[in-house]
């Protein structure tokens, strides 16, 4: 995807920076997250903060937003020293933040979640109507009455963004805001951010998508190991040079080896499944086959049935017909998640905190949850040393920055926790790997490592299914691509025989409008012509 570039010009503020940080330091028992960081942001500036997972970016943003109290340093807001004790104080100053890990109450509606972050005046009146108006204006459609628990990750991201926009912020902090948005939604968001910038709003922007940084931002500060290691104008840099600044070297390129196509290890045959909530997406007559020795990708706009498909494949939801899902030749439609794992399935869910890992539990305990068959339990007793060893080896093999096997999952940065979850599943030697959004919120170096690990699985004869909204990722690693839209699945086609433009049209539902899906052509009356 080619994004329109912000014109190159110097950002000048006659009144000094809107926000100035000096010597910000924050240490935890196992790591110094921020080490004497200096940073300033001018009015109307779109300023990128770059760095690997664990470099200290999110911690610094939380300091600005009042979630984390720094151990040392000063904050100047429009030239005056301030103490930002909590997010309410930050919002009163005019600071809004879109978090990478969502801060939403699942049992409340969209409107109720948004109302909690607004002052009484903004929360009053016809808030649902304002939500609809703002979400429509910025291309981020939301139903104010929908409960968050029924929403996909991408839809929850929209709630976070619209909530901030309703606060009329003077400084907007965005932590991986496009990680689960479609290319079209990204372009719409960028139009919004540029308009906010033109109106004088300052924006601090964190993203691992370097093409986005180059297209949108006018200045960038680079963090490594909790310290500022450089600054640049990203519009004058290449993606490769930005990556070198972040990781201190060149990015590895995926290495594909010839793999022999084997037996069908996942067969979806006429899968139909009604949504389990009023706002979900029902699945209709899905057909898909994934063989040993190939990676098949599924692209699609968030909320088009990916969540329901993953539940049906992983065993979180069973289906009436056993043969609608076959794993390693076994009818598995009525098998639960544990029984499917016993057949050789490994699964990486899109929501890492809460579903991929239990936040309060240690990495070792989280490893035990899915990897207990790896000789971690004998005669009903947990082998504690073996569990800690498995976790430690996963940390080492996948270069996870953590305080060790006993570190709580919630203590890891998003990207490092993702590497641990992916590593935990890969090290179980699966026959079939299903991964949803495997590199969501992961830095460029870690994303390259995860993608190579999936390619290595494929080359070793494992069947791999990847569901992702990152088209570049799917084209980079997949042998075949399918598209899901409105709960229906288009034919998987060889990656070499298609392109991003064609896939984008399919994501918009063109194959449904044309009357084709899952290898069948429908007559106007809906009858199937073979």
C-alpha cells in the first residue's frame, strides 16, 4: 500500500514546544524502562517514537498520560511544569491516548465505555448520536449500543480512537493505532490525523509500520534499551535506514526453502455457524483446505467473521456436523479445544492478553496451560522444573525480553509476549498451526523472526493457516491466499497469481456481489451451479 506523504517542511513553533520532557526515568525491578529521556513536541507536529519491543516507548507514553509515575525528570506543558498524577489530569490538560492494549470494559456498551472517559458536559446530551457522527466522519463505523465483549480486536481499536477524538485533544498519543485496521481505514485515519495537525493538535505516534511513519510523521525520536539513541526526519529516510536505527543492523529477509506438499491436515467443508451474539457475523458454507507443507493466508476487514472462524477451528465453539471441520483426517466439528490439540493442533489467538496468556500468571504457568503434553505433567503431577525449563528455553529461542520464567505475562511488552506465545505453540511440534494476527503490535525485527518461524514450520512439513489484516505479511509468507467477507470465504488462490489490489476488492465483498464463493457459482435464485 502506498500512502500519501506529508509534504517535507520544517515544523516551527513560535511559542516553544507544547510538551517537553527532560530526564524522564522509570525503573522496574528487572529493567530500566526509561533512562533519562528528553523529548519535545511542537504544536501541530506529528512526532514518531520508534524502537524495538521493550525499548520503553509505551512506558514513556504512559508517563505522559499519567498512568505511570516517573522516578525522576520533569514535564513541561506549554512552558509550565506539571505533575500528571492520573489520566483524568491528563485529559483535563488536553492529552488523549489510544492504547495498544485496550482499556475497555467488556460488559459495557460502546457508548458507556466512551462516557466513562469524558467530562460531564461531553458525556451528556445525545452521546450515541455524536459517536455515530464522529465515527462516520472518520471512516470508523461503530454502533454505540453494542457491547464490547462481542467485538473483534479491530472493532475495539475503533472504539479507542473515536473515544479520543470526542475529547477534542490538544495532544493525541497513538500507540499502534493501525495494527488491526484495513488499508482503506488507515488512509482515512491519516486524513484525520493530518487535519488535526493542521488545526494545531500535536500527535505522538508509535508504530512498527515504517512506511506509515515515513508517510505521516514530520519528526522521529528513536529509543533503544530505554534510552534516546537518535532522531531524524523520517520523510528523508528509507524504511531500511529507519530499521537500522531501531535495531542496530539490517533486517533479515525471509528465507523460503522448497517444501513438498503433503496430505490435507485442515479441511473445512460446508462450515455454517450462526453468530452467538446479535452483533457477530454468521459463517455461511465455508470451504478451505490446508495441506502439510504450505502456508495459507486469510485476509479480510476486521469483523467479517474471522473471530467466529477462529472459534470454530480452535474448538472454542463446536458445530453440529463433525465433518464440517476435519483435522489430520479426523472429523473434529464436535471436538472441544483440548481434543483438537491432542490431534496436533497449535493455536495463536489474536488477543494475547486474556486469551493467549493469563496476565497475572507467570510465563512458566502460561506455558503449562497449552504445552502440558510436552512431558510437563506425569501421573497427574506438574513437573515444576520441566515447566520452568520449557519456558526458559522458549524465552531464549525466541529472544523474549523478560525477567525469566517467573515473570508475570502482564509485565512483558506486547511484542515480547507475542513472541513468547508464538514460541510456546511452535515448540510443541504441531501438525497444524493456526495463527491469528501473529505480528500484531510487534516491532519489525520481531515480526521478521515470527514470520521466519512460520515459514520454517511450513518447510518442515507443518500445515499453517494465518489470519491477518497485514496484506504485506500475507504476500510475504503465504503460498495461497483466501479472503473472508460477510462471513463467506472466497477461493484460495496462489499468491503469485494475485496482487494487493485484487485482494482488496475481494475484501470489499466483490466475490459475493459477483455470486461466487468457496469455489461455487450462485445463480440469481441462489441455487448452486457445479
